[in-house]
């Protein structure tokens, strides 16, 4: 799924705080949004492995949540929702497609790596690939409750994320072809500056 979909999904976890303890609503929301995106920071490296920990994040989220309940403070609540959103991201990636350059071809059996099990979990393809039309629709649906609850910066961020997701979904497939043509036309001296894996993928 797209990072924008993961972000608004993570934000849903923080909604009860905005309703029950509004003094912590903003910090919980920001932490959940950041945690929802954080695992994808590993994209330049071993994507869905380096920062994806579906089991370990989940265990840590339960512990951090207990601490936040026993000692509610901005930092304990932020930590709990950041980790919980990262766990949700890592777990939900199994519902998407694989890691191949053209995931709509469904040739990869690697969805997300479980360090606990020391193996890759296979893609279920409920969302066929990141940027699929159903991915954009899911992001839109997940955003509705947050737009109804939050105001100001959080609401604007959610609306922006949904708009970005729709645009990305519209260009997702042709973007691969555009990038491949661009890489083919780059002079060799520029290719040396690009990651080897990127050049190999697009050649």
C-alpha cells in the first residue's frame, strides 16, 4: 500500500484519544501519522525488511500502550502511537502485492519480512499493488473519520495525503515506463551516481 494510505490508517488509531483525552489529541495524531509512514523509510535499502518488524513492533506497541495508560504524558502517548502505527503498517503490507518492479504482474512472493520467523511473508494481494485504484479508494475511505474529527493542520495533512495518493495512483503504472526510458537515456557518468539496484531494475 501507499505511504499515504498507511499514514491515514495509522491516524485512525489515534482517533479515540482526540475524543476522550483531547489534550493529548494532537501529539497522538502526529505520532500515529509519523509511525504509519516510518517503515517505508527503508525504501532505498532492503525495502519491507530493514524497518519492517510486524511481530516486534506489535509486541512493543502493547508494552508502550500499557506504559501510556499507567503514566499518561505526551512522550509516552507519542511513543505508543508511533510504534502501534508502525506495527499496523508492517502487518498490513502482507495484504498488498510483492516487491517486483511491476507488482501488477504478481511475480514476487515477498510481501514483508518477519524477523521473528526469519522468512518473508507472501503477498495476499487484497490490494494488488501500491498505487492500485483500490489503494487510493481505501486511503479515501480511511481518511473520512479523521476529517470529521480533526481540524487545522491534521485535517489539511489528511486531505493532502488523500490527494497525493489519488495522483500517485493515476500515474503509478506509466511512471515505471517513464523512469525506464529516462534511465536508458542517461549518460554512463550519471548512472554511476545512482544505486546499482535501481539501474538494474530499470534496465
